[in-house]
C-alpha cells in the first residue's frame, strides 16, 4: 500500500474505475451472448436483441472498453449470423 497521499488516492480511483469497467464489459458480453442465442434459436425478439447488442458494443467502444475495430468486427459477425 502506498504511503503518499496522491498515490493512495490513485489506488482508490483506479479500483473504482476498474469495477465500473468490469461491470460494463460484462453487461456488454451478456447482451451479445443473448443476441447470439436468440438468433440461433430463431426467436421472435432476435431483432430487438441484436439492436441492443449493437448499442452495447458501440457504447463500449466509445468508452474505450474495447477497440472500435473489435466492436465493428463483433457487430459484423452478429449480422452475418442473423
């Protein structure tokens, strides 16, 4: 544990940011997985889930959780499955 006040604060801030980023990334993965499962099962709400997955991928890319090209790749692969 650091002794310097600013370093202590950085540890706290980094921990908080890491928790938020982990939660957001997990939520993104969940929406993508739901969309993939809906498309595979030919569910009637597959289109809505695809839109939600696209939105979460775009949001993650804009926040820097994933690279913009990774988001585009994932969206493309989802569209190909649909």
